[in-house]
C-alpha cells in the first residue's frame, strides 16, 4: 500500500497552507498569507530521495522506517501537521481488508482486448488516463458470500 501511495497519491497537491508570518524556506521568501501547495507527487518521485523513483518496488518499505505520521517530509501521502487526513488510520486498515477480501473472493482478468495502462491524468486528484476494466469471477461457492 505504501508504494502505491508513493507512486500514485490520491491528492498530488496537498491541501494548501498559508503562513501566518513571512518566512524563508530553501532560500525562497514566502510572504505572509501566501497560498502554498505542497507537490507530494513530485517529492515522492524525486531521485535525490528515492532510488529509481519511477520503478514500482514495494520492498522499499520493508524496513519499517516509513509511516503515515507526516513527520518525514520525504513521504507523506496523507499530508502532515494540523491538516493531516483524519482518516489515515482507518484508510490503512480498510485498504488491506478490502484488497484481501477482493483477492480472496474473486479471480480477476482484464476485459478482452484491454491492455494494462498505468499512465496518469494529472489534476486536483490523480486518476488513470485510461480506466482499468477488470472482470471479477467468483471463487467461493455459496451465493451467501455475494449478497
């Protein structure tokens, strides 16, 4: 899940922030009241932070040093500070439950003639350029599982 959120954050530009006082960040002066957007998409693909950032490598997160707290400014798919997503803990748990349930209950295949395309359409939210059409086939017997 962490690698998916690194490569494909739901919100590529985090919720805007406004400094209460003028400040200097990275040599740039940010005036009081300016609207600041953090580009999580670019940070999560920065080669100075991530080795081979365009490769999907879930093993990056096996050492457990990355979390969703928003305190590490190299990885913050749910934002940080006072505006961090309130549903982070629930999202983390429900994602694994939902994915596990779908994989356990169904066999999946692409629609005939479809190709797997991971290209993105950039906007306020990040979505796939071409919608993924996957066809589920029930794996478990007994209709009670699918009602």
